[in-house]
C-alpha cells in the first residue's frame, strides 16, 4: 500500500471514529433530555392525580352543600307558610279582640288585656 493510500485510509478511519464519537455524545445528550422529560412527565402526572382527587373532594363537598341548601330552602318555605298562617290567624284574633267590649274597671281591663295577649301569643309559641 502506498503512503498516500495509507494516509487517506487513516484519515478516513479517524473521521469515522470522530463521527461515531460525536454521535455517541449526541445520543448521551438526547438520552439525558429524554430522562429529564420522563421525570417531568411523571411529576406532572402525580400533580394531575392530586388535582383530580382534590376536585373530586370539592365536588362531593359542593354536592353536600347543595343538598343542605335544598333542605334549608324547603324548611324556609314551610316556615314561611306557617308564618303566613299565623299572621292570618292573628289578624282574625285581633279583629275579634277589637270588636269585644273592654271591661271598664281598670284592674279588670288590665286582666282582660293580659288574657287577650296570652291568647295571641299561643300561636307563636
């Protein structure tokens, strides 16, 4: 083999070794980036699962609060109806009391007024 061929062949071998070395370095860098990306993805998935659980808990709490609010609204409607009935009854009783004759004697009038007040208050107790 001639010296020129040997030099060319040696240069070619060095070039190939150099390219292989560069490719090996690139592969290492790419593998490090892939490992970092996988770790970041795993972290994101853990965070996502934590958020999913938190959202489930919050949705359950919201459903419970809505049920409580619905029950409270129902109790309020019943109480409002009871209050309206009591108001109508009181108005009727007040009209009856106003139509009655009040005793003329002071002590009797006071006693009569206390009795009438107690009768009116019965509906509210």
